[in-house]
C-alpha cells in the first residue's frame, strides 16, 4: 500500500533538515513526504526546499495543517509525524504501517522520550500503558490511518489543542488501533524547559479538563503560555 507522510511545521529549523534526510533516505516509490508549513519565520522553508518532498503553505494551526496535507496526499495510508521525531528502525517501521490490515485501519507507535533522566522512563512507560488500554494516542506517537477512514471520519477537528486525542476517540469507535511496539523517540525539550514534574502535572490537568468538556481554546491558553 502507498504511504503519505504528513509533517506539520512551524519554525522547526533546528530539527527539520535532519528529519527529512532520514525520511528521504528511504528509497521507496510508494512513499511520499508532505511538509505543511504554518508560516515559519526562521529558515524552515528554505531547508525543506533542499529535499525532494512536497511543500505546502498553510495558515497556522497543527490540526489545520495536517488536514491540508491530507487533502493533498495520494497515499492509501496517512502517517502524521512531528519533525522532532526519531524512528528506531525507519525502514521496518514504515513497512509495518504499509501492511496495515482492514482489521486495524489505524494505529500508533510505542513512544520513548529523548531525555536521560530516570523520570522520563517512568513517564513514557505510563504513556504507553495508558494509550494501549484506552486506544487513545497523542501526536507524538505518530498516528497513522487509512486515507479512506480519515476522510470518512472527517479528519482532524480544527481545534488548537487535543486534536490528536479527539481524533483517536472517533477512530477507536471504528476499530481498535494497531500498536507498533518498535519505538519512536520524541523530543523532551518542553519537559526540560518547564521542568519534568510541572510539565507532567500540566499534561494530566489538561487531559482531565478536556475529558470533562472544557473548551480546547481555553486549554490552549495554559499549554502555550
């Protein structure tokens, strides 16, 4: 099956070049890479144009950018990835996604945080257990879904936060997700900047408030401040 990898970016000059080098090194004509820029003011766009990928300009907003990328995509399966992601065995992991069955029309990866502190090991373990039990993933876990199911369910809801959680909840009503055990590593830069414990408590608070119906716009003010 063909695969479209969709990457929403905004001022990601620090990571996008390395990431695209990794992706474009996979020589597979059944894979296309789509970068959707939300109005970067750094050198992100110029770095992207140095690679053989599809570049799309969009208004700012991760959900909006991913929907724009999906609308341009030609693949049977869509894979949504953050530019600070690192695959452990990329060729094998992409092959797993391309082999997704009708029984599992969507899924996500086991996650690892890049930081070395022992608390990161505890946090990532809790994240993986929670996501496997609930069938709800975050964008850091590289959600993938068949193009047909993505269209059928209406794609990402245009909200400033929790768009990945909201989509997961709709997708799990159709089928249980496929959990890829080979890890993807996501940057722990936000945790390192704001403190591990403080960030963990903030994440829990945001998820709880979203669960009880607080508007994502209100939640975004806390998360992005």
